[in-house]
C-alpha cells in the first residue's frame, strides 16, 4: 500500500529538495581497512518472535492467539540468532503504538478501533515515543526497564540494536504520557485554527471534524466484534491531514487513516520555512552539517524528533530504521543525522526510500548510511526467481549504483514484502537460494533477513486486517515455521522438518561466510556478459562475478534454474588475472559454503583463464582462489 503512493510523494517532495543536482562522480567508499567486514541485520517482529500459541483465530485476542515478550529473547535465543551470522537485530514494533488492549490500569488510555489497523495495531502508528509497547512486557508497569534489559542482553550476546523511528506521521491519538521533563507533546502548542504554521507539529483543516473512512468490501474494525469505542466515530476537531498527505476530513480506507502527518516546515503549497543546504554540502561531513543548522530557527518538529533519537541513543540503542524517509525533507535528515552521528559516530542509520532519483540526495545531503535497495536489486531478483526475469539485468543494476553500492542495503524479505515461500512470490523458499547468495555477496552493503525467512515461512495466516503472503504486523498471530524452530522456547529447531533444517543451515553457512570474508568488502567485477559471449551453454539463468581484496579472491557462480543443470567451462578475463597478479599455471579453487567441491583455474601465458564447474538446479558456488 505504501508504494502505491509514490507518485503523490514525488509531487509533494518536488519542492522539498534542493534545486541542485547531485554530481554523479562522487565516491563514497566503505572503509577498506583489513578488518572491515559486512554487516547482517536480522529484522524480527518483536511481538511475534516468542509466541508459542498456534490457534491463529482470525482477529484473535492476545489471550487466544498469544503475544511474544521482550523476555522471550533470552540468552539462548540471542545466541542462536548470533550463531546464524547476525551482527544487528532490528526489533520492529518497539515504540508504544496504538493497539486494542486495555491497559488503563497502567495509566494508558484505550485506543479506538476505528483508527487502529488490526487488533494488535500498526507499529507505524506510534502513540508515545518515550515508551515501549506494553504488550511486550511481562509487567507493563516496568516495560521500559524490560526493554533496557533486552538491549543489555543483546549487547552481551555480541550484537547491536536497531529500532524504528517513524518521522512522517504519528498515531491519530498520540498521547505522550511518559515524556521526560521539559518535553512537550506533539501538537501541544499548535495553532489549530491555522491550516499551517511553521511551528505546528501537524496540518489542520480548520472548522471541521474528522470522520472515519467509509469501510468497503465487507471490512469492519475488529472483524465486526463489538467494542465500546467502535462506533464509526473518532473525535478530532479540527481534523488533521492524514499520514500519507490526504487532506480530506474523511480519508479513504486505503489512506493511512490511523495516522496524522507531521509538519516539518513545508507549507501546503510546497514552499518551505527552512533554508536549503548550500551547494557543496553533499561533500561535507557531519560536523559541517551540524554547524550549518546550529544558528537557524527551525520548525519545532525538527527538534522533537532529534530529541527522540537522542533519548533512545542514551538508552543504548545503536541505530534506527527510518520509516518512509523520502516523505520528509532531505534537509531535516541533514539536521537529524548529523546530530545523531555527533552523539554516536557509529550509529547505524537505515532509511526506507523507494525513489531512485532521491537515493544520492538522501545519502549525501541527508547523511543516511543505508537505503533499501528495493526498486533496483530486489525487484530484479524477484522477477528472476519468479521465472520471467533475466540475470542480465543484475550487472546493469550494479553498474548504475556503483558510486553508492555500499549504501544500498540488500534483502529478499521484510515486513512489507511478500514471503518468499508465499504463492504470490516463489511458492517455495528453496527457489530463492541463488538469489540469497547474490543478494549477500555481490556488494559491500549490509544484508538483511526477516525472521522466519531462514526456515521458509510462507505467511499463510488469515490474521485479520490485511491478507496473507506477508506475516501480519497488525494482529496477534503465531508464525508456524518459526515456531517449529523455536520449539516451545528451546530455540533449537527441534520441530523443523529435514527441508527446513537444511534451509536454515544454508542461511547459517552463507551469512557467517559473508561477515568473515574480507573480499566482500573489496572489489567487484562482472563476469556474466564476458561468459555469455564466449559460451553458447551459458544463459540468462546463470550469473557469474568476482569479488576480491588483499588476501582473498572469490569467483561466485549461481544457477537460478529450478530444473536445469549446467556443465560449463567458465572464462576469467585476462584483465582480472592481471589485477590478481596471477602467473601462468594452475590454481586450486575451494568452495566456501560446503567445502565439498573443488576446481582449478587454468591461467595461460596469454588470454583468458578458465575453470570447469557443474551446477545442479538452484545451486551456487563461492570459490576461493588458493595460492601456492
């Protein structure tokens, strides 16, 4: 649903960007120190991870369907995640968001089902940025202490912690009950009689009252269950703009009606109440950006979100995933991220940006570390896995992103995307094994996997709000394949099938290889088109490339075909042999994932090198060159 609004977003942001185009020759390389290694992010939907209940009643309550807790991430669970090859855990759904559960005994107001998606609520409708979801605590009165303990356990297990910040919108019923001293709530000082003011936190429709959407297609909040607040009314006077920018007093049910849009000083006509970054600031560091903003009078919302980020950094969080960052002006990100980096230079900053035309601005001016590589690599790979895409497109993608490749985080699943094993994607998790090899090894960027991906979770559950193919983020639900790995809290895979165990073993081997390989933080060269021109047996279901750095040279070959085997004499161009400083002769090649296959690279006195390979369907080989 989010990406269907990109056209609207593009129009809204057109006037929010600097008029100067980014120079295409900028080099932003990763730190190529000998110890540099790739990062692996494990996204976990926190309330689903530890849930052992399997009833999966549509629209079921927490009592019926279960809900996981912070405490489920015990030392054993965290050790197993770390052992998978993970360096960061992104705990999704931690900030307190609107949900249908009575916590009034803890001073929390009840939420209205008419402006909550699902029963457990959307993690992107944050209700209180200075506290955490009470569902996740064994004792809701001590929920913040329990999350702090989870941060400490994660660090003790050798991993770092990411949480969400959702800067574009907040819950329709935002209510900061636990603000630190001196922190005013969103909207507390807003001039609500004005559609816009620079220091208003929201946009208003003066003289009007909000109306809940007209439900279509048989939808009813809570599936039609009676609830004292479910009456097709929600009091909001005057009405506010909806999170996706809808300006109607009655948004549609496909709008983000559960949220209200945050005002960053962009007037309704697109003009702005803050300055542009001067030309050349895309080449300057965090300190220069912070210095530029230091003496400026900026919209109140800028300071509010900076304070929120610093609060969680002080709590021990190591970085953030920023939801729909492209809907917020890039100048704000310059301000926000420079403040974060000055407080913690190692903070991991990941943003959801889907418009490729904005990538370089949000990296260079906005000072993002990483953006989703969704539109370029993910979409290309998905088409190949589904059978109608060609591997020819992947080297083209890599060439087009060469100057920013390190900043484009790779994934095959996340909470917004279809599960690989769902019928609407691949239907079988194994079909994505070559895709996962490519995603994890083709660049220096971090890799991300979504919990349950490693055991082939298909996302079939009819949870309530929304439809299957994605594990529900809106309702209480069990996650069957993941639960079999969890094995009633043993976290040992004891209930997995042989196929599921094999799949998890594959992920474990691959991810651990990536975080230990210096070559994957080094150079890349496409070998695909070179081989396609020279070998009639080589086709668009195969992909071949080289990765290397001082002390490690790799040749990566993948077969995306589900049925076809290949026997190939693959060529290595003379140019690469020179880069690797290989003298004529024979060099052993040792496969790195399973170690059972070897080959030889033949280096002639002149011309291309050659090595022979047999690939079974869906098989990949990562060969390391062994020098005498």
